[in-house]
């Protein structure tokens, strides 16, 4: 494949990364829904949240989560088309 990949991560390391990503994602969501923070200061937390959402989906798929489909990880609808519809945070 590629010499850049070592393939030496353990399942425990992957699970720990998922846990850390979910904690960070939840912290970002709390910033987004905090009414005391002006909307103009929520750009970065929103981008970070969406990125971590993708990280969590991917790690769940890698770990074999039965509820995580390849299409969902790739941001596609069930019919295989790309989803351009924004979801609420």
C-alpha cells in the first residue's frame, strides 16, 4: 500500500482515540449552544465539531460499529448520493 502507514495501532488505542474525540466533540457542542457566546465567535467551534463528527464516525466504522454504515461515514444518503443537506448541531 503505502510506506507511510505502520498498521501498528491497537484496538485499545483506537477506542481511546474515539473516546477523546467524543469528549472534545461534546465540549465544542457546548460552546455552540451556549447563548452567552456571540454567534460571531462560534465559527471555529462549529468547524471543529463537524470535523470531530467525521472522526467519530470513521473510528466507529473502523471498530466495527454495526450502526455505522460506509455511506454514513462518506456523507452519503442511503441511495449513494452525496448529502448536501446541512444537519442541525
